[in-house]
C-alpha cells in the first residue's frame, strides 16, 4: 500500500468517524507530510475541510430543528 493510499484510508476513517477534533488533527498532520506532493496533500485536506464544513452545517440545522420542536408559540416548553 502506498503512502497516499494509507493517508486516503486515514482520511476516510476520520470522515466516517465524524469527530471534528480528529479531522482537525489529521488536517494539521497533513500540512507537514513531506512524503506527499503538494497536490496530493491539498486534495486530502480539501476532503477533510469539506467534511468539517458539512458537519458544521448539519449541526446548525439539527439545533435549529430542535429549537423549533421545543418552542411553541414563541416560548420554550
């Protein structure tokens, strides 16, 4: 397995896990990975950034839906 394949598998695992802290740690680690070309590093980092952004939007939507569910007539039940 090539280094790029290993990194890609780690990125897949971090995205599947869905823990932002782990994705951020991997994002930082990729910045210092001299074994990858600039383009390979960028592609893997973009996958992580996209997953982090999607997670943030999903969390915001979930919180808004929860607040809407908990409020009736402008007051929190």
